[in-house]
């Protein structure tokens, strides 16, 4: 079987260079806000994701689970946050500081129906701010998400947000919602009738057309917030106003995973022909996750973006810079007997950090030249009898077509080597 696994893709060098650009730029943005990288394992014990009370499709239906040879239940992470929280608890990192600020870039696995922009192995980047419950932290996280959109040159950043409130607000709201949806039960889709028993909040997320009106007219979480949660959310909005962040309240926003509480949000940009996919990322606060994982009471808020979708958004919006690999020097020898001398030149070039290659083929110079044109090096270096005898190299500038003989030191200087 010589096919890749369904829902996976090969990232070839022409694409990988774009990922490198995006990753480097992201790291610069995260650095401005003093977020530091965290890398947690791709495989975790299943209970990290399969927690009691987690009824999201992602966890219930889409995880890759297996039993390892030691009879342990393992799950490939479908998202980053739960693993990061597991790490914070296990390493007691929360004792280091009142707020931990992490960013991550890495693969996740979900057994979803593959379609455009949806994969079974896909990358996400995002941040988590763990330990300090403050509207200013929420606002900072949202502002960072908005900053990513604008820094990469995308237009029309819009943050959609909502508040689910603290546990008390959520319980109150859940009860009202349950009553409301129960009275409209027959109008709900099959999946939502199941959600009604497990977590009625998730019905607000229903993507099926029929019950849309029922969902639209449902009670709003914002009307059931406790005073504390209300004040918290108002303060978040004030900071966003103060900093001219473009946002709108979306009362149906609950996000796909059940651990969210208080502030939840999605990050949109205006992307031509992207339709629904203009949601580039989403996030929210998760006050119960640590406890659900057996840890101490620990608040957190974060977001994640899908890397593939983000890169496609940059491309279709015309803001992905033209990324190409640059070959500084390409060595061609006139006969294999000069290869030893040439290998020394090559080593010197590389020691000086100059991207260089040599044609090891024994074919004619004509065929080597053909190959060289395709590789498009800045300089062609020719080595023949004369060069070896006089300890020189012949250097051709492929742009001006000028050619001259010079010493190796002069070549290194010409190419700006260090
Ligand atoms: P979520 O973790 O489901 O809130 O998704 C956050 C972002 O990750 C989404 O906005 C998507 O851009 C991306 N994403 C989620 N699932 C997939 C997938 N299966 N393939 C590609 N990207 C995904």
C-alpha cells in the first residue's frame, strides 16, 4: 500500500517554506506578549481527553484511541489544551508564577470526515494563559488573537464573543435552556435531541438548517450571568473598546468543547470565497478543566487557530510573501578528477554559511549546465584544470552573466560569507 492515510497530507518543500515563514512570524508575535513555547506529547492517557462530562463530538466520536502493549489506553491528542493543563498539574508549574503564558504549534488528530480544509492530522497554533482569573487576561488573549490577523496582513478582523459565565450562571442557564428546548423537542435534529440530555448548551452550536429558528430564539446566556460573571464580561468588553478591537457579541457562541466557561470567542477575518471557513480560530476560558483532570482549582483561557486554514487564508488573500529557497552557489567541475579540489571549496563555502551545492554527476558539462539553469543559483562556480593548478575558482554571476577567476577568499567575500 503506497498511499497516505486518509485525511493526512504531505507537506512538500515548496509548502514547508511557507509554514516556516508563518511559524517564525508567529513566534515573534507571541514573544511581544511574553508567551513561551510549550511542547507536550502527542499521545496522552485517554482520560486526559475522555473526562467525565465531556460530551463534545470531538471527544466522543473523533478521537484516535488505542491500547498499547502495556494495556494502557492511549489517545492521540485531538486538541492541545487538555494536555497542557495535564502538564501544568503534573509539573506543578502553577507554583512558579501566578500566571503561566504558553504558546504551542503542533499536530492534532481527529477522525473527522476529510474535506476541504478539514484533515484527520492537522496542525494548530495557539496560546494558553493559566492561573490568573482577570478580565484583563481575557482581553489580552483576545487582543493577541486579533493582532495575529492584522500582523499577517489579513483584512476585516472580527472577534465574535459571548459569556457562558461561572458555574452558577451555567447551571441556571442550562436549566432554562433545557426547559426551552424540551418544549421544542420535536423541531430539533436527532443529534440535538441527544444533546438535550447530555449538554443542552451544545444545541446552540447546531449546524443543521431546520431548527435554526428554534436556536435563534433560544434564551441567551448573557441574561443568566451572576453579578460577578456579568461584571467580568463587561470589563473585558471595556478593554476591547478602549483598544479599538473590532468585536460583536454572538449569543449562540458556545464553542465545540464542553470545558469552556466565562468568556468564549471566535476569530474571523474577511477572506474572499472562504464562506463559513472565515472562522480562523476560537477559544475561551476553562475554569473547570484542572479540577476535571484531578488538579487544583486553576483558571485558564486560550485560543487555537488551524494552521492549514490560516495558511490558505493568507494565500487566497494575497498576503503570503513569495517564499523560495535560495541557492547561493553551485559548483560544476569539468572532470571528475577535479572533484576533490571542488569538495574542499564546497566545505569552505558551507563553513561560511553559504548555501551551496555541487554536481556529483559524471555526465557532460553540457548536461550539468542544463541542470544548473533549473536550480537557478546566484553564482555558478566552475572548476577545471587551470583552476586546480592555480588554486582559483571561476565564478559566474548568473544575473549579469559576468565571469571571472578569483581566489577562494575572494569568493567567500563576494558571497558575503561569515
Ligand atoms: P477547535 O479546536 O475545534 O475549536 O478548532 C480551532 C480551529 O482549528 C478551527 O477554526 C479550524 O481552523 C481548525 N481545525 C479544527 N479541526 C480541524 C481539522 N479537522 N482539520 C483542519 N483544521 C481544523
